[in-house]
């Protein structure tokens, strides 16, 4: 009996550690945008805890977080970074692992081969860095 209790305690601790390892995503979106909700579901399917907020002032959100030059339909905050648009989880994980000195990453506009927008085609989706004001976005990764 004691062995089983230890086993379950270890499993519980490992589950808690995994939950703590994945940062919370705060996502701002337009209430009328179906692809934004699909992206929220995509993130949740990949283990992220997402708090999604419907907003009517998305242009102000984009100005506040410095993503106007690389804008898409929704803006997320995760691990101290801005993630703009339909960014694949692989690029988010790279961002959170490498911790570069940038504002965040973006998939501008709404490409059909991005998460929440249709079938993803590996190797075809360009993710850009969101640099500080005055600098040009650069390719962060191709997913």
C-alpha cells in the first residue's frame, strides 16, 4: 500500500512540475473572429493554459505591445513575450527556450497554412521576430 502511495505522489509531483513549466498565455482577440478561437484550441491541445479575452480595441492592444508592423488578428502574451497571430507551438517553444532580446514573434496577417487557419504545411510558414522600435523584423524561424 505504501508503495502505491509513493507512486501516486511521484506522478502527482511530476504532473504539477509540467503544469508549472508551461507559462500562462493571455490572448486578446476579436469576439467575432472564428480563427482566433481555433488558435486558442490549438494552444490548449499543445498543453498551454490560455486565458482568452474578447476585445473591441484590438488596434490599441497592438499599439500597446508594439506589434503594429507585424500585425495579425490576435495578440498573446506568454513568458514575458508577445506572440502575434497564428504562431506554431514549435516557434513559441524555441522563443521560451532561447529567450532572445526581442519583444516577441509574429506570423503577420493570416496565412492559410498556419495553426487555426487550415492545414499546416511544414517548412512553409515564416515566423518573424518583433524587434525593438526602429528596427526591422527578421526571420525568427520557418516552421
